[in-house]
């Protein structure tokens, strides 16, 4: 039983690593978009895009509130990083 738990925890660790890698990739794209928006004199926030993100991910099998909170955190962090590209 303990071997199985250890194996499964290793699997979780690998999944967690993938999640972080994907967030890093997302941030790189966000920074590119931030530069393009800055050069085009566009605002930082695109409420329609945010609504689109929440709507798309509300179809997940995960709890909607959890998914929304998760993406609120991701978007907030990314906006902060995007803001840095404007300095």
C-alpha cells in the first residue's frame, strides 16, 4: 500500500511540474501580448477576453467556483506581469 501511495505521489509531483511549466509558457505569451497591446496603445484589461476565459472553462468537470478562482488568480498575476512590460 505504501509503495502505491509513493508511486501516486510521484505522479502528482510530475503533474504539478507540468502545471508550473504551462503557467510559465502562458506568462511568456502574456508578455508578448502585453508588448503588442502597449505598442498599439491598448488598455491592459480586456473584459470580453476575461469573460470568454471564464465561460470556456466553466464547462470543465471541476467545480465552477474553484476554476473561476483559479483563473482569477492566474489573470491577476498575468496582468501584474503584463503591466511590467509597460515600464
